[in-house]
C-alpha cells in the first residue's frame, strides 16, 4: 500500500508464528522467502529466532518483504 502498510495481516502472521513458527511459515506468508527457508532449515535456530519474531509481531514491528508494517486487524 502507498502509506507503508502491508496487505498482509498482523493477526494471521501472529497465529502462524504461534502455532507453526518453528517452520518459518510466517516468514513465507509475508514474502520473506529467503529467510523463511533459512528459518525452516535451522528450525528457527531451535526456537530462539521464532520467539524473537513472535515478540516483534506482538509489538507490531514485524515487516513484510518490502519493509511495510503489517496491517493490524
């Protein structure tokens, strides 16, 4: 979007990260394919990276592949 807000939902990213975050699905969802693959291969560095992403999503600081903040709904 033109205002720096992504079309991707913060709520969906939060749920994906919470339930299957160790597989990096939330990163694929927001278009971060490269880091999504890395997340998948390392299992979120055994959960630490997943926990950091979860906190970032909760604080609404997680961005999509273009650097836009996720839509909060």
